[in-house]
């Protein structure tokens, strides 16, 4: 496989980019189902302080963001553990939290080289602050890591952009109508490579994976990160997310997708976000997610 099997689990259960609705329980819940034991890792779990106690629902008047200053502080706190893991040749599994954790991850990687991103998400997350209904950074993280948006988060340590458009592969989007309605920027008008849910249905998952590999073979990076937002999973299989959309990939398809990316590419780590245990009444979704992740990484 294209990764080292020495796994470093990092918890980063921040909801500063969303709200304290239950997503902050993601990391603890997946670990309580035996995830670390299934991964057979001997490394002690690294816990990043969340700063969730400072959450504010008030938008900053200048940037239009929620919790911009605290998110910058939280993002920077991810840098040293990520750098140490890469330098120690450890594969990182970072358990969120909401998608804004990607800002700290990709800015840390940018400080060490040129990294690409496989962004697996039902949403584009490409809003500008003024087009975002609530100012939640979790709906604009893709824009920020590609250098679009307020400097406080888009240009930490003068590293903008953390990911070049041509090194960004978005997989599974299915919120086109919503983004159009609210006037979001369109990722399809950029050099970001998009393999949306409908195209995966049309061409099939295996052909989509072949197309992704053909594209990535033509670009040069020091490695890739996988961002796995669990709302990419079909709504009828995983309704335990805050912003639901009809359709989506099955658990089996997600497992195939993740395994293939790990086998075909130099992946240095993966983040898991947005699963809300408070909406998983019998715990069955947590068990399925744990099984999926452990199957992928074993």
C-alpha cells in the first residue's frame, strides 16, 4: 500500500466552524467503539485542545466569519503534531470535529512541501463569507485552503494557498442546486478537479477511480491528504449529519473509494468529520463508520 502502517490517531474535535450540536462527540464516540484497538496502533492518541468553550454565534463584523481568531489559534495548534507525524513517517488519522480542521492540516503540510488533497464531501464548501447564511467556516473550508477568503484563515504564516487548485480533487458533491440558490462560487469554474456524485453514478466508481489516477499521474506533489466528510455517505444510511442531502455513496462504495486512494497514491493521512453521534440514536452508524475506517486502514 502507498502508506506506512504506523498509525497516529489525533483527535481534533473542534466545532468552532459549525456549532456545538453534537459533532464534537465524533472522536470520542468512534474511539469508544474500539477504533484504536481495531487499528492495532501502539501510538498514544494525541488530543488537540478544541477551544470549543470559546464558541460564539456572533459573526465578526469585518470578516463575516464565526470564531475566526479562535479558529486561527486552533489551526496553528495542529501544526506541530502533524509535522512530527510526517517526519516520523506515521500515517495520521485525525478525528474531527467539523470540516474547518482542514485549515490547520493543510497549512501544516504546506509548510513542509507541496501536497494535494482528496476532498470527499457531499458539499462544495466553497462559499465566500458574504454568501454564507450563517458565517460557519465549515461551509467555506475548501475556499480558504485554496487561498480564497479572509487572510486570517486563508493565509496563516503567509502560506497561502495551502493547496493549489490543480492539486485539489473533489469527490462526491451533490449540493449544486443549493450552492446555486445561495450564490456560492462554483468550483467547476476553477482548475479544481470535480468528480461529483452524479458523474460517479453515470460512469461507475471504478472508472471514476481510473480517471482520478490518470489525472494525478500528470501532477507532481510530495503526497496527498484525504478528507472524509461522512455526509458523502447516502442519507438513508447516514442521517447523522447536520446538513442532510438526498442521495449519496453507500458505505461499501466509500470503503472501496478510500482503499483505492490509499493503494494508488502516496497518502500521508486522513481526516474524518461531520458525523454527529447525537443523531445516531442506537449507535449503529458509529459502528459502521468504525468498521469502514478500520477496514480501510488495515
